[in-house]
């Protein structure tokens, strides 16, 4: 862009603490490539990790409330005024819980808005037992989404659902990682990983209810010569800690609370098997395409997953692993033992190379650039 013209400004909103949201961080980088000046807005949590040295601005709001109705009301109010009084040429709302203030400000200031829905928000388990809360979010979605011109989501299944409901085009931008630059891999000794046992890994920033983590812990009672690492955070984290302690499984299961992605990738690369076992208890999980799936692929790790359509499609296409038939601990343990001792494990690992070559952000981000250029 000519030096005579100032860069356009993009304000990106997300409700989390910014550091562990790789999809949003990649979005910021794409906007930089499209010659925008970028400010990412989120919130400050009690245990938030320090902000990395990004080449875009980041602001975190410290809120009085951390959960519940008061939190969402206060967050949306703070975000509305922050967006209203900041100069911007583009607003970018991530998920339904940031959409209302972005939509209102886009109308007040006549600024284009991109809406990026990372999931079927109104179908998450946390809302399944609260009809009132679910109806509030659903009403908000029905009111705003049909009026939007620039919408994105994470896979074809969810895009189809939104388009059928709201008659609005949703572009698909999958949350695929960058091709990993070369880095010096820490040794197992440096990471305090066992040298004489196979490593099973479940990672993720959303290890919540119905993600299968509780049953996976129970299954480790019957798994031979392996250690399970659960790395991340989520609603059931304290439950998992208690479960491990009560069953005296500390030697076989290690829980590591969320760590930066740059550190996590060392653990991922040393795993013998990556696990993604969400339950089919709601449409959000059923149609999900978890980030961890692509992280495993890019680290060369075979996968054991539950049979959910978007996940199954990729695993079968590239022959990357196998599936559990149910979430009974004994069934899961049998499959874990079978895979870890199978001669197919080497082939699965080899097949990840082709998958990683085709499923990378360098290719996927072109779809996002198309949407930005339309704006």
C-alpha cells in the first residue's frame, strides 16, 4: 500500500484470553497480510498466560465477573463501548458471544462486519440443560445472522446447517495449523517423558463435559505399558484431577494444565497416539472438527477417535488411525492396547505426512483472504 494512505484498521473480538486461541491468532496474521492494522480484543483471566510478542496489538479486558449471566452481560457491554470509541474500518466477531456488540457498532458506524462461528454455539452441552439461556442465544442468532453478508465457519457440515436455517452464505475456513517451521525438538528426558512406555495424548483448550476424558482415565486401569498425558484446560479439569487421585493412577496418567503452543508441540511430537473422543451427545460435538486433529497430523501422530462425520472423513481418507465403538472404559482400553501394539501404527504415522502436506494453513487461508477481499 502506498505510504500516502494510512492502513485500514481491523478490530477482532473474542471472549477468551487470546493466548491459546490459534484460530483467532491466525486470522490476525491474515488480516496483516491483507494490509490491515490489527487490534485483537479479549479478556484477562485470573490465570491468563502472558501475551506473546505478536506483530499486532492485543487488549485484554479485566472483568468483575468470570462466569454466568452477569459475566456475559458485562462483557458485551464493555466490548460495545470499546468498539464504539475505537477507530475501525472492519469488525471481526468470533462466535455468537461477541456478535451483538459488533453488530450494533457496525450498524451505528456503518462498518463492515465479518462473523466467524467456530461451532454450533446454541448446541453446546452447557446450554442443553438451560432452556432459557439457550433460547436467549438462539433468539439473538436468529435476529442477527440472516442480516449478515460475510459469514465464516469451520467445516462443511456446520456451514450447511447455518445456510439452511438462515439462508445466509457461510464460507468454510477450517482451523488447520501452519506448516511447522523447523524447531529443535526437546528430548523425552528434557520433558520428563517415560523412555520405556508408549505415550497416549489428549490435548485441548476445551476439555469439557462429554469430551470423553473421564472415561479415558477409567480406561487406563486396563491399558498396558503406556502413560496417558492430558494437556490443556476445560470445565472438567478438577474432576479429572480427582478421578486420577481417587483411582491411584498418578504413575499412568499425567495432567499438565494449559501451556503455550510452542511448548505443547514438543509433547505432541513425542506421542505415539493422539486421542479425540468427543461424544455424540449434541449437534455441536457431532459436527465438530477439533483443532487437535490437525495438530496430531502435523506432528506425525496416529489418531484414535470417536466416529463423528467430519473427523471420520479425514481419518478414513488418509488412513490415519482407528475409532472407538463406544465410551465404555473396557472397550476403549481394548482399542488402545490393540492400536499401540499393532503393526498398522507405523503406516498410520507415515500417512500423516501426505495429510499434513495437503491440510495446511498456507492453502486454507486463501479462503479467508477471499472473504476479506469481498469486504
